């Protein structure tokens, strides 16, 4: 006989089962609380990763006290991403497992019990699917179902594993059909459904739990393999045609993506998610092996029938309930509307830094669909005038991206003020714009992209929807922009012309991240003179007299060496840059340039570009320019680059005036 | 009863016993009808796989821009199969993959069987625990893990020392295939060990073993003469499953190590939008698996007379 005490001791002695159970507890904890335990925001990207004492590196950053597992190539904390990715990864695995279970167990029961044509049809379908390697078939299916997002991906992962499950269940049911208690129930006139549910499934339960546990491991393995070749659920860093595509919610499979495109020295970045995935797969497989030993009649670790049935039923119920709950949560939260997105964006902005205020919301719509947004973007500005964009690709809550200093829609936030109250929904504003020429424009240009901006510029007394239709045509790019009052679509827009509070040149920060690690090789300031006003906000079709864009007298660029991939990454909070008033001669720069410190605890390595420029001027630049002027070349352009060469800061400037060009170099003292 | 005679079975022969007792003890021949059906079934399944997979790949590649697939830029152009006809490309893929598959299968069978025999024959509990634990870990971790682990280890060594210990990856380097073979071997070896050990343990409790033991047979002879032949069918089934696991893991393992076999060819064909090549490689996997299943069915009948009834 098997007593409870002896069963308990057998469970304790069953090492794989014990490891599996403890591991499963940890996994459940990760899935439930992973995101809350993350020490950093898993979405925040860093152009430069700074450490205490002013040390810094370009991502990927190796493990350190600040980032225990290092950062990925976008500077996002890997530890936080692993924790935050647990929920989506495990939910996806559970959903795929649920679909596999329904198909495999359902068809297995049906084929085994009914036999005949049903059996042959189910077995043939299973044989065809099992005839191709799972990974290969899942890869094709994932590509085919890619447009259907998370649902398509879950179907691709689920569609390939069920034949094994079905064949195992079918085999067992064929065997159990001849069991005396089953024959007795049939003989007594019980319905097939009753016999299967009451006399077959309970006997199958222990084996089902083992099979499902192993299947869960197989699903995760498939996620890892697909992720490694760049197929994943929620975006990430993948390379499409050589161009990096980056974003979105962390997911373990996705974190393996693009590994092949990394430099050899950076391959360890994918080791973190790979080890986590393999650890979870191993836990599941060990748990399955332990359960198999506990249910095997010849095993010394076998448990008594009562304990085994209790255990298997509890586990089966947990798997099914967890999968159903996960599916409900995952699929329910796929699509969000503008208001839900705003709520989530506010929460994301608060996590980056309290005090951010909404300055604009943008709904992007594809040509084919004016109902479902292709993307939702929310723009926030901090009290220190830092811009933050929180976006949701496909209006998908799982595809969030948080990027400081990133203006994807050309909103020119410095001309905007925090949004006041609005009462009109974007759909109503769009509908109104359609009647004011929008639909005609779209008929003329079928490939029209539509954007709905919600914003409030300086001088406006209320928020305004600006609906922009844009299309490429043989005559060039065509735009139509229609402003709509966000309080009442039929009311006129009220505004008064006031000067913008500060005319500030836009500082552009560009970086080339896949370069020599840990060395800022250049900070470039380009001095150009571009007088005149540009009406970037309204375009040529805008109301007369509404001019908000300042001229662009200076452009400051931070470069990180000679990049292979030129990717703009306007994001790092600690990347100091210079605000340059407009319309001023470069020589006046010293009094007006400033850098923006972000974290008081971090010593920002700054270079005063203006001082550097002046010193170069004094070192011969000015004299040379005067000579050129005497020769008839009075207009000039100077590109200055601050280089880090062997731990020394070097300023290098290239003057150009017409056909003349000359370079000067000067060693600087770093500050 | 008339004795002897060329046409008469001798006394005690299965035929005589059959006639006298009514129990058929003759070793039946191969069940050709059954095998014929199995062959037909395999061919029909293959045809269905070919139709389904080709249709799926054709539809998929018609709806996606192959040049923008996530792995397109990683796998690059098509040098190993460049300027080859489809048949030649498949032949090259098969020959390159065979370099991995055949040794992996043989080594996994050898390791699995030898360790199972050692497990049953040894009296050392430590050795048994060690073997069982290693097999449990081996069976729990997929080839992808081993491949990735070895890949990272090699990279670590290479970036620290500048030496490529085993230049087995790099598509343009015909390096040696040790790492992918190891990655493909470990899990099937563990699975064969666990399957054969389970049968051997079960057979050990059989009445005929107890009888043989009571008659003084040594443990080694018991295992060799009685237990092992009884586990042959299970070992065969495990080998078939092992081959299935190896072929299934082939695309990802070849992708990790950039081994220009059929698995890499399949991913490569998808990446460049070559429907014919992608379908050909996918069907090739199905052919190998179907052949393996059929060969397994024939050998199972050959090894185990019980299967012929």
C-alpha cells in the first residue's frame, strides 16, 4: 500500500520532479511579477551607457553593478527585459500549448474512440504534419501568418506539435477501449461522451500531464529557435534587408533575434535570453521526466494512485486554467484605442521621469484602413524640455516603444504647449476632415497615408486636430493638411499670433551604435547659415501668418565613429547636447551654449563646442578665413569634430569656402 | 509415426509440435502484406506532404518580400548552391547533411547502448546515478542548447585568444563538423539510453530471466543472451526517434554553425524566395523521415518475430 508519508518521501527523492517543481514555482512568480521586479524600465534605450565616475560605453554594455546582465545593442537593460519578457513569453507558450492540447487531445480521443474513417483521417493529417521538421514548418507558417500578429504567431507555433500528442493519446485510448471497466460502462448503455469523460480521460490524466509538460518545453524551444532566425512575436532587434528594425515589448525568443548580425564580440548579448530559455525548458523537461518516473509502474519512485491522480488533476487544471487566463489577457490586450493608449503612455512616461506632460498625440493610418490605427504615438515633454515618445505599433499594447528625444512624426514639440482639454474624438475629426476634401484627396491618390495630430501650438486657445493626407505621386510628394477644432469640429480655430517663447535651434543627435565599443570617437558641430523662416508645421497649404518653425542655424551631431549603419537614435537621457539660439553668428556661441545634465550622480563628459571652435579659430582658423575672404570667398562652412584619440580629446575642423578646403587640429583638455 | 524422410519434419521441430499439439511455433516469415501497406502509406503521406508544403511555401513567398525576411540579410547570397540545378543543389545538401547525420546517429546509438548495458551490468550505485543523471540532463536539453553553448564557448575562446579552436562554422570554410555532430548526438544518445534501460530493467524482472538466473547463468551472459535481444526492438524504435530528432534539429543546427547542408539550404531558399528549392528541401526531410519509418518497420519485423504476427 502507498501511504501519504511514503508518497511524500518518494516525491522528495524524485530529484527531477523536485527541481522541476521549484523551477515551475519560480517561473510562475516571474510571469506574475517579473515586470514589477525589473530594476530599470525595460523599454528605455540608451545611446551611451554611463557609469559612476563619468565612465561610459556605447551599447551593448557588459554586465556591471548598474546593469547586472549588461545591455542589448540599444542600451536596454537585459535583466529588466528578461524579467519583463517572462509574462508575454510564458503566456504565448501557454496559449500555444492550449491550442496544441485542444487539437492533440481532442483528435486523439476522437480517433482512438471512434476508429474507422475518423481515425484514418486524423492519423493521416497528423502523419502529414509530422512528416516535416517542426521548426521548418513553424517557420513557414509564422511567415505566412505574420500579418495576424500575436494570434498568427501562436497558431504557427501551435499548429506543428499536436500530432505527437494526438498519436500518444490515440494509442492510449485504443488500449483503454478494451479495458474491462470501459467495456462494462458501454455494456450498461452509457453514452460515448460519458464513458470518455468519466472512464477514459481520468485514467489518461497522469500521462497527459507528462505529455503537456514536455509539450510546453517543446513550445518554448520552438520560440527560441524561431527567435534565433528572427521570427518572433513582439518586435525587437531584427535585421530586415540590412536595416535594423527595433522596438517593442520584450519577449525571450525575440531577444535572440539578430544574433547573427552582431559582431562576434557582442554575441554574449544573446547568451542571456538563450540561457534563460534553456533553463525554463530544462525545468519543464525535468518536471516531465520526474512525473514520468512518478507514474511509471516499474519505477521505484512511483506514487500511489490517489496521490498521482490528485497531483495530475491539479496540474492539468492549473495548465488549462493558466493557458485560458493567459490567452484571455494576451488577446484582450492586443488592440487598444486612443484613450487606452494614452493611459498606458502616461504610465510609461512616469516611469522614465515624473513630470512629463502630453504635448501631442498622433494616430497613423494606412491607406487601406481608416478605422484601425497603424500606429499610435504620444509625445511628452519634461519640465527640462526633453521630448519623449511612447508609441504602440499596430495599436498593439504588446508593441510598446519608449524613446526619449524621438520625434517620429515631425511634431516639432518646442512649438507646442501642453495639451489642454479636448472633447472631440479623433475619429470624428477625421470624419469631418473627410468631408472637407480628405476623401477627394484619397480618391486622387490611392496610396495615401493619413495622420491625425492632436496638438496645441503656442498662441492657440484650444487643442486642434491636424489631419494630414500625404501621397507620393509622379509630381512629387503631395500633402493636404486640414485643421479641425478639437472642442467642436464645426467651430473655427482660435489663435493669436505670439512670438514663440524661445527661438531654439533643434539639436540633432545621431549615433552609429554598432561600432567600437566604449569609445565616443566624435562629437560634431556643423555651423551652417540658413536664414529665413520655414513653415514646417503647416506646409505651404497652412493658414497664412501661422509660422512657428524657427530657422536652423546650427546642427549638433554626436557621432560614434565611422558607422556601418547610420541609424538615428534620438534617445539617451544622458546624452548632453547643445541648445543654440537661432539666427546668431557662430562666433557668439560661447555665451549661449549649454549642455543638459540629466542624472546629477553621473558626471557627464561634456565638451564645450563653442570654446573648442573659438580655440580653433584662434589657432589659425580666423586668419585663414580672412585670407579667403580677401580672395573673394567670403561664405564659408566649418565642420568641427571632437575626436577621442588614445584617451585624448582632439578638435578637428574642416573649413570650406567654395573650392577651398582646409583642416585644422587641436588637442583639448577634457573636462 | 513414420520417422525421417527429407520431406518430413524431425521430431520436436516446430512443424511437428504444431501438428501434434496444435500450437504454431514456427518462426513466421516477414509480413510482406503489412509491409506493403506500410510502404503505400508512406508514399501517400509523402505525396500529401509534398503537395501541402509546396502549396504553403508558394503561397507564403508570394505574400512576403523574401529580401526583407528577418534572416535574409544574415544568410546572404547563395554561394554553396550557386550555379547548380535544383537536383544538384539537393544532392549537395544531402551529402553535406549526411556528414552530420550519419555519424551523429551511429555515435548516439553506440553511446546509448553501451551506457545502458553499463547501467544494467554495473553494481556501483554511483555509476548508475551518474549515468541516469547525465541521461536525464541530456534528454532535457535540446540540440539547440548544446549548439548554442558550444558556439558561444568557441567565440569566447576565439575573441580572447584569437584562435579558432575548431573552425567548424563559417559557410565558406569547409571546416570540420565536430561541433554540430556533438550537438545532434547528445539528445538521441540520452533518449536511446533511457529507452533501452527501461526495457532492460523490465526484462530483468521477467520469469525467463529469473529462471535463467536460477540455473546459474552469469549476469553478463544474462544481459547479452536474454536481456539485450529483448530490447532490440525498443532500441530500434529509439534509433528511429533519434533520427527523427536529428533531422528535425538539422535546419537550426546548420543555421547556427553555418553548415551548408539541406537544413541551411531550406532556410537559405526561403530567404532568397526560391520556392522550388525550399519545397525540395522540405520534401527531402519528409522523404528521409518516411524512409526511416519504413526501414524501422521492416527491421522491427526482422528483429522481433512477434511483430510478424
